[in-house]
């Protein structure tokens, strides 16, 4: 993967990386593979705070380009639209608040 541009956006508390990835003789990389590689390029980044956007593979070429945003906190990541959060949900680790919600739901109505 080649980093085309790297900017630190202090206003939105994120690092913005524009990348280009040549994947000769391999399939188009998945979003998870891109996120894992971005994580290795930016040491100390939390995988739950990485967002991959505008990921495009050229037809007939083993070249994928895109943008990756690495946020400093979950509060800073709240600027992303809801559909982006849903798109990245399968790649996130379980949050303690969600586990607590499911435990509460399991205990509701059990005294009948």
C-alpha cells in the first residue's frame, strides 16, 4: 500500500490518509484487509476508530484507491453519518454498553 497523502485534521481530531494499493494476482481487498493495513501504517491506532471511505478498484487493473480516517476518540467519530457506522459495525469489537443492554433485555419479563 502506498500513502498518497497524509493530513492531520486537528478540527475533526482525525488523521486522513489517501492511499493506493496495487494487488497483483490477488482478489480485490476487503474492507477488513484495508482497515488492517491502515492500522499497521499508523501505529497506535485503535481499529474501532478507523473508517475506510471512497474505496474504488479500477476495472481490469489490480489497483484500489481510497481514503481512510483514523479518529482519536469515539466522540470525534460521531461526525460520520449513521450509514458509515453501520457499514463498519461488523469490524468493530463489542462495546460494554451493548453487552449490558442485551443482559437487561434477557432479564426483562422473566418473573411471569
